[in-house]
C-alpha cells in the first residue's frame, strides 16, 4: 500500500484497539495511513512486532514506558532480542514521567531504566522514541531527559513524542538535532501554536498516540491512527503553509526518522 500519512506513534497493541484490529486496519487503508506501533512493556513490544510482520504499513518500537517500570524489570538482553527485529524502527517509548508525584527514588529508578534504553539504541543503532512528561507547572522531566541525552548528541537520534514542552525546551531539543511530534491536543488547545510555528518543518512529525487523545472532530471517540490526517491539517493551518507541502514533508520526516526508504 502506498500511503499519504504516517502516524509515528500509536498503540494497536493496547485495548480497545487490540480487539478491533481488523476494522481499524481497514479504516487505515481507506485513509492511506501507515503507523508505528509503540511498545510500553515486553509483551506489548512483542505484539507491536507481530503487527509489523502482519501488515506492510506497520512498523514497531520496543521499550518500557517510564511509569510501567514498577511492575516489570528491564531485562536488557530480552529487550535487545525483540528490538533487533528489522521492522523495529525505534527504541521506546522511554524517558521520564514526573506527572504523578515521583519520589527521588522512583525518579532515579526511571533514570536507570531510561539509561538502559539509550544503551540499547546505541547498540542497535536505532533512534529513541521519547516520552517526557514534567510535573505540573514545570519542565523538569524535559531538562533531565535532555541532560541525559546531551553526551550522545552526535551518536544518537531521538524524537520527543506528544510534545508539551515550551519554546525553550523545543530549542534545546532542536539544538541537539532531535525532532518533535504533536498529536490531537493541538487541534483543540492553543498552547502549542508558538512552538509549531517556530520549529522547522523538517524537525516536525505527526502522531495520534491512539487510542488516546482523539483530535477534533473526533473528540470523545477512541482515537485511531488514520485520524492523524487532522493533526497534519492543523499543523499546516497553524503554520499558515500549504497543506500538501506539509503533508509530504511530514511523511518524508517520518520515513527519515525510521530509516525507511520513501515510497513514491
Ligand atoms: Zn504512547
């Protein structure tokens, strides 16, 4: 399938999408949308790989979500085995999540697990899919993630998924050569407009984080990857740029991030 949109972060490996796979994939075909299924633990990472083996317009990431690491230890060798698969295009989602009160101990634990993901990305030469969520009224998780990535800026690639950082954080991300992706909330909250206008189009990508955060006009419904079209439209509108130009460039950016050869 040739595709026009690339939702670089979704979860058909999670409910309720998991039980609705065929119908969701049917709608993705109709909307010419490819996606990367993102693992949040070992099982969902394996499921992401299975989806990528099943559908030619699916790829996968392998990782342990920062707030999922309390129940499961990060087994480096096990994750490496899963992540070595050729259709695994990134490591993650991984990073730091301080949104719900974290103690110094849980923060340190998150940092340890994140460090393991950085090592895995370096070893397999795959980019990182970063999840960074600061505590309320702060940019703390972003500052800590950036500090941990800085020593590797020349050797590692990374995308900051579901970006909610401010202009200063965005500039630091760009200075390290990393990219930023936006989702449904940009269609109904105006907090991100300045960053979306400021970031070079070449450093932006679109995603849904489905089944979470459906864009307008689908708010309140289960989010699905094909809805990424609305995110792309909104990015073009906010930047006051031609829709087709933005669509084509975001698709190219996604292909570049994942190391895939662009299809025509
Ligand atoms: Zn996610």
